[in-house]
C-alpha cells in the first residue's frame, strides 16, 4: 500500500521535519522505542569524538579546567532545567535516577522526623519503589510505604485520610506503561497542603512533555538521561532540588564533588553552596558530554512544537490502529485523549511477545512490558508521520497473517 | 644534554616497551599524571567508536541483549578482579567510588549494630572521610569517626585500644599524596581479629600495584576507574564484596539493576543472587565499554612486570632528582624504598605551584596537592625510562633558572 497523500501532507507541514537529518537511524528501521533508549544524533557523535580525542586524548588532565569538565554537572543540569521549567542553579546531571532518587528521598524523610509514611502508586516504575523500600530498610525507623492506585483520586484520597502521617509523595509524571500524565500542579499542591514533600520522577517526561517544576513549586524531581533526552545508553540522570531545599543539612552521599572546596583536599565535609551539594563522586565526562550535546539539539526545537507533534504522532498511531487492526485483539491501555498521554502508547494483547518479535523482524522496533503489553514510543525529532503509518501497516499485516494461520 | 646510554639500555631491555605504541599521547608531552587521569589507548578509542556507532547508533535498544550491555558491570568487574586478586563474581564496575564506598560502608555498619566507631586515618583521601561523615549524619545513631595517623602502628594502636567498639576500618591502600602502601594482609587480619570489617580503597592501586583481595580475606574494597585503569575521565568505579558479604540484607541503594528479575518489573525488591545485588541504577554503557577495553589492555601485561617497571621508574626519578636537583628545596615525602611506594612520588617545595606551572609549560605534566606538594605518577604501560630522564632534566633546568633569577 502506498503512502496516503494526507500522511505526506502532514510531514510536509511538520515544522520539526528538518531535525530528522540530525539523527543517524539505521536504514530500514522504524524506531518506536526512543522512550527506552533515544537515538544517536550526528551532533552527539561529533561531540563524543571531540571529548574522546581532543579533550581526553590530547588535553589529558588539563581538560578538567581547559575544557571545563568540572562545570559539566551544573551546566548540563541548567540546560535540562530549561526543558522542565527550572530556573538555573536547581538541576544537576550526574549519577543514575536510582541514586538521585535515593538522595532526595533521604533528604525529604529527614525533613519530617515526625512522619512515617511515604505515599506512592502501586504501578509506579518498580525501581522507584525499590529505592523507597531500600531506604526504609536502611533507616530502620519504621517508615511505611503506602501504595494506592495510580489515579489522582486515589492519591488525594490517601492524602485526605492520612495526610498528617505522610512525609513525602513519590510519583512518576508520565506512567512507563500506560503513558498517563498526572496533573503535576494539582497533585503537588494537594500533597504540600498536607505538609508532605513532593518528589516527581520525570523519566518519561523530560524532553518531550512540557513540565513546569518552578511553576508548580515542586520540591524535588529526578529523571533519566537516556530516554527522550537521547543521552546514550545508561546516560547520567538528573536531579532537581528547588532552591529552598539547598540549605538543608546534608544529602546522604557526601563526596568531594559536593564539597565547597573539592580541590583543597581539606578535612571535614562542607557542603557546597546551592545545588552542587547534591553531587557526590566524579561523574563520567564522556557520558555527560554526550548528554549535553543531545540536550542542546532538543533545545533548538520549541517545546510547544515538540509536544504538539508528539501528541499528533500518538493520535495518528491510535487512529490507524483503530482503522486497520480492529477486532484483532489489541486493547489500548493508554488514554485515548492525547492531552492526557505522554509520548508513548501501550496495547494489551495476549500474544504481545511473539507479535513484537515479528514486528522487530519487520523493521519496526517497539518493546514489551509484562504481562502482556506492547509499547510504542514517539520521538518527535526523528520520527515522521510516514513512519507511524508504516509501523501500523506492518502491525496490521502481521496480525492478519497470524489470524490466517491461526497464530 | 643527550640521553645517557644507560637510560637507553633500560628502555631497550624493557619487556613492556611494546605497550607504548598502544597509547596516543600528545607529541612533546611527558605525562606524569596517569595517577589522576590515565591516558587514552588506541584500543579504547576503537571500542568507543564501535559502541557509539554500531551498538548505540545502529543496534539501538536491541544492543542491551545483542551487544550484552546488560552483563557489562559484572563482566568488567570480573576483569578488574583479575588485577586485584579477586575470583570471579565478587567485583562490579558501576557508579562512582564515592557511591560504592557509601554502599559497602552502610552494609558494614549494619552488620555491627553494637559498635559505633569507624576507624580511618587523618590523611585519607578527603572524599572517603566525607562519605563516612555523611553516613554518620544520615544514620543518626551516634557513630564516631576515629581518625589516627596514617601508619600501621597508629592503626594497630587504635584497634588495640578500642577494638571492641570499632565496626569497620576504612583505609586507602596507596596514599594519594605520600604514595605509602599499607601491608594489606597484616592490617586486614588485625582489624578482623578485633571483629571489625575491613574496607580498602584501591583507587591508587588498581592496575599498577599487585593486590590480593581474596588472599588477604578482605571484606570490601572500592576503587577508581580513571586513574591507573585508564578508563577515561570520570570512568565508572568498582566495588568488591567478598562472597560472604553477598548474603547480607540489602545494600542501601536498592534499584532495578540489583534486583533478581529486573525485566519482570515486579513489585517488592528482591536482591539478586551474588555480587549483582550491589548494583543500583543503569550505569553508562559508553563509559563502561571504555573501561573494559582499557582493562583488557592492562591484562595483557603480566602484573609482576607492571609492578617491577613501576618501581624502577619511580626509583629512577628519585635517583635523578637526588643527582640533579640536590640542594634546590625539594623534599621527598614518599618512601625512598620503592617496595613501600605505589606508582607515584610526591615532593614538598615552598614554590610547588609555580614550579609545576613551569614544568607543564615545558611539556612535563604532573600535579600539585595542597599545601605544597608536587606529585609525579609513573604509568608503566606508556612511559619510558627516557621520559623519566627528560622530566627530571626539565625540572632541574627550571629549578636552576629560578635560582639564578632569585625566583
């Protein structure tokens, strides 16, 4: 089937269409998994070559000053801050999402010695819950992880019922399977009205869903560098601590990069002024440089256009599935209304795993999540409407073939 | 002055001389700071190009399985293990030295609920002490950091006096300025005889000083990937936990990479079997790949030859300084006996900073450490005896010039 004219028209009218040439996607592949691992851009490849050959290879130790390696966590953090509504001086890029969540969680718990409950949702990304369980086990102060359904009603219900016991609320802004988006401002204000500290995980939001951390007066946020930020596999994560959380006592993992005078090699830890006190050890310069270059590229696209196209790609995918895959066992588990979704959609299907294997063999890369979900992500900077059309046509072909063969 | 024949003879007889061609050092530079940031090898450059272009760029998400990214922390850990006397399954490469030290320290403290003292030395690398201070502040259980002089006598004296209160001893095997090496076996056995848990920081040892962690029955060790392991700026660090410490309750930073079934996305953290439970979040694949390739290269050189040459380079440096810089204010603060030193030496000089600036301008790169130390490191795989001779000749010229000009 040849590409319909209306799909071609969408691509022609796409204000972000020039960005695609910046990415080096393998030929013959429609990549719908940028929500798991963002793609490599030419700019990032160039920056990596330069940090490896010139800065490390030739500059050696002098690059800590000459190439400003020492300022990377704060500089990359400030750039990510522009994507998530954070004024400068409140975001760092370093460590993993797990380690960053551990740090801010410990600070939040320390701030509420009289409260023993941590509120989250049952379906939160497991590692976020593991971090909470780990901190509870370590502190040994009888904290309780209260898990409720992942709806604003359920969160508010728990806050209404046990608000005075709740030290902190930990939620993921865009759900990793359903793609449902919380109303950040409303949830944050409700939590804070009960005296709780609000921590958001922006792993599936940053770079693709507009976020206003300062505007919502969020306390803390963390998030991932290797999904929609395109920072490369295992890229450094980020950590946001609102200015008022930068005067607190220590975060738990005190290290020289978070000290006021790291190159004085002095006795007695003195937390640095501002956000830097949330640093610990030395982050990977190569990995941070890759992340910086990919964030720079995203910053060249207006966030409103990114969001508009992300929603449009998702809507097109869902429309086409409704039209071409009806009655073939796919059940949309993401909100049908694109305004309530992040930049991916998930479908339930009893044969999700073999179906996805067949799709990947046909050049359409998405992923599966247990027990029976197929997940498709939409990266507005390197996907076209034609890609979406191609992907759904392949999916429809595979479903039809399987049905004919009783698959 | 032309290179003396006996120096040339040393290089001709050097069994490691072929390794130098593997490194891409800038022309005209004598690099004596591999103890701060190891040099880039051709192999590492090649591996980086391959992980960036082929594995990330073309393989995208499929490389987690196809390129075995998921096994990197354990695989690289096992390779580092061969350099530090650790049988497979006890070392991981991930996170920073700071984060790793925090993890093992918390586990060690948890194992000794009745003991409240952490013993270390006053001159330990500051970040190690900061980590201890941070953990003490966070736990809020009245732990005490007991600091004594950095000698085996002082450590043993403290253990004899307060051994029953000491939960853990945290020491750096090779001192970051003096280069003094502890007798690991003796100190470990003395600490353990008091019931304390022994933690070693191998940041200045790994890759250049032979270490037998299993042989010395060490409990825990951590160390740096970017010094003598040549893993690149901010390379991932490593963590050793002896087998008996792999059945303990949780390390504090529980995350999905340390879970038994990370891709099941299940509720309720279940620490993985073995060393993997010490993982937390997703480490940088690019940074870990660089580290793996540089460790592979080191593994091609017999450790006994590496150590022999490291000591010989250091001895030559000290000899030449004695011969050519006598009476010019340099005071050796490292052991004169090479068997008691790591792979660097430090000198005290009242004008250490301007002297080092002049040396760097003359193409000899070392570094300074407060208050008045000049530090020179000897990387046996990419330095020649001629390099050492050149460096000391430059140093002597600079000292003589400054003396003539009353500098």
